[in-house]
C-alpha cells in the first residue's frame, strides 16, 4: 500500500548551552495540523519520547545464526580431512605428495584471504554507513502525531509489529502555547533525533513545535519541500486498526507500583532463559499482594506495594515478557502503572501514569504473534449494523469536540449507546477513530488522508469471509438465551463435510467474552487467534435476527 508524504522541510533539533528547540516537519498534503509551545515537564518528556523510540526499534523476532563463515571453512577443511584419510590408506610416497598439496592449498587460502580482505572490509563499512547515516531505510520510523483540544499524542509500532506505543501529553506539560490546529499528521522523523532528545535538560528553555510554516503557500521555493513515497505493508496499516479494537475488549485491570515494575525488569536483566516456557504468570487474589511467577525457573516475585482490588481470584499467563524492558526508562518518572490483561496468551496493555503525561505500551499475545496477522481482535469488537447516514452523523458529531465518551455522545444525540458504539467501532476499523484506554473516550484520528481500501483490508482473515458465505448459504441455525453475563448463542452450522456446534457469550456491550466450538481450529487455538468461522457465522445470524 503506497503512501505519498510531502514534508515542509526536515525535522530538526537546535541545541545550545541555554536552550533547545524541537521542530517537527508535518505532512503538508494533509489538513493543517500544528502545535507551538514551550515544554514545562522536560525530563519526563525526554524519558517518555525515548521510550517511544525504544518501541520503534524493538525487534524480538528470532534471527538464526549466520553460518556462512562456518560453511566456507568446512568446505576448505573437507579436502584436508579427505586427504588425511587417504594418506592412512596409501604408501609413504602418496603421503609425501598429499603433504605437498596441503602446503600449496594453505598458501592459496592465505592468498585468497589477502586478496579478498579489502572487499570484505569495504562491504562491512558500506553496511555500517547505511545503518548509521541512512538508518531510516532499514525500518519505518515515522510516527503519527495527533493534536486535540486537550492533548497531543504520538503513536508508533515496533519493527516486528508486536508492540504498540502511544505517548499522550496534555497541555499542562507545556507552560506556554502560542497556537495549535487539531488534526492528525505524519511527521518527518529520523533515528538521529533520538540522540538529540537526550540533550533535553531541566535548565534549558525547550521549544516544542509541529511546524505550522510548512502549510504557508509557496510558489518560489518549492525545493524547500521534501516528498517521500513509502510502500507500507498491509500488515502495518492493519496493526493500527487492530490495536484500538483490542483496547475495547473486556480485561482484568490491576495497578503496579513503579518499584514493583523495577523488580520485574531487574529479574529479567539478571536471568536469561535458555528453554521455554518464557512466560509470566499473574497470580491474583482479591485483597492480597500481586504475585508473579517467572517460568521456566519458577521464581516468584511478590509485589508487596501492589494489592489486587478485583473480586475474583484468577491466574493469567503472558508471553513475550522481555518487551516489558521498554518500560525501564519510565520507572523514575512514573506514579503508577495500570495493567490491562485480556487473558492468557492474549494482548496486554501497560499504562504508565506520568502525571500530565501517559505512556501506553500494547503487547500482542507473544513476540511472534503480531497485531496484524494473528491478533484478529476486531472480529470480537462490536459489529452492529448502523445505517451509513446515522454513522456519518455520529462521527461528524464526535468531530465537533474531537473526543467524547460513547455514553455522553449517545445522550447528547438522543441515540442508543449500542448504536453509537457500533458506528464508532466501524470508524475505528476504518482508521478514522481510536479508543483512548486511559480516559475511556473515543478520539478522532484520521490515520490517512485518503480513505483506506477496506475491501482489501477487511477480509485478510479468510475465516470472516467464510462466515459471511455460510450465512448467505442459509447454513446457520442459532438460539439465544439470556444469562447474567449477557446473551449465550448456541446453534448449528452445516458445511459440506459435517455439522458444527459452536456457542459463545456476548456481553451487554456486544463483545464476545466466551466461546467454544467442536471444529479443529478452535480445538487447536482456542480464542488465542480469534473466533473460528462457525462462531462468527453464529453471531452474524443472531445479528440478522435482531434486525
């Protein structure tokens, strides 16, 4: 998927002994979005923006060891080993000839190394030059910045697309704001800026600017603009769309003291696992300190400063724990960490309360389970059918305030909350809104200037396409029963091979909280990869009954 950016210059940081100025160059192809102010909480902002950078460069994918040099050495040694073996089978004259050939081969190998050494060194210097000078070519770095009437927030993804970072700064972070215009834009960002951010000091006057000058009409100095064309994979775009859907799912919430987070990071630094399972088990008992068990060692960490305030005891297991080290820089400047656990093997969110700022770290179920391919959480989000005209009216009303709780928006418009949630859910899946986990509000966030090709993105998962086809073929029977948790759906889905018997529970917000099926996909994956096509077909049929 190709995106065209036109930046009004380049992002720059100017520093001297007494002051520091940050000027981010926005995409001028989009509607004017800018912000000009002076930082008040400088050190906390430095640590938070550095943590956001750590999310961008994070890559936990397995990299196999490079065995090229070993294979070259083994190929050379093979001839030597063969000659030594044959020498034992032949007379002394043959041994002398073999020894002579070995000496000549050794000389040839030395000459080869001498001749090729400049080439290998030049190639290594070239790769090092690319990495240091044009590091942006190695991975996508450009974050998304959104300006709202109450805050400015940055969003980004890691290289392996398994970690999501969001830094929100309300206007108390700035002691003087001269001008701003609400909206969303991409900014010109390079890895070299990370080193410049480290120069932020409390005694330096620090200007923060999303440069508005780039939107001025220019006809004589067109070279001042920098045009960039980026081919982003569908997975990158889909990842942004999945995160907000995952944030709306029911979760177990708990609070951790910063020193308890330090204990987690310290233990991960001190011990390196060599075998699986590489997981953390959250053992939660109401009214008692939170206990964490680190596998495979079975080491227990009792968070004496953090008491679980929930109503039921439970144990939740998460994987990909080394990604939590991203939170290390935030420990000294954080008041508390709020953890949202969706379930064992499911995503988790860690919200650092920095006072007037907050940092949200979203992690997929495990390092290899990225948001876009295996985390199909939009399939469990509200899927209510809302007339296009009504949905458009709800979105335009949300844009009047830029952010609002769905209940307040429904009351203001005189609509059912389920209708509002359905409309906002659709706009979230289209990349035009985002759910704020900390404040519980929906925010306008236009991910792209042009509408996204939803037909291309929506049916990336073949199970959903199969579910719609099963419903169209009238192969679904469903029965609904009211329960304390919500509505239980049970039924039968007939295919060419056999009949399946799925069941699921939908809560009051029309979110799937439980589910089971006798198909192979569910037996193998449970809900870790989203519901199977038979559960989806059951839900589509139930929704059709209601309408």
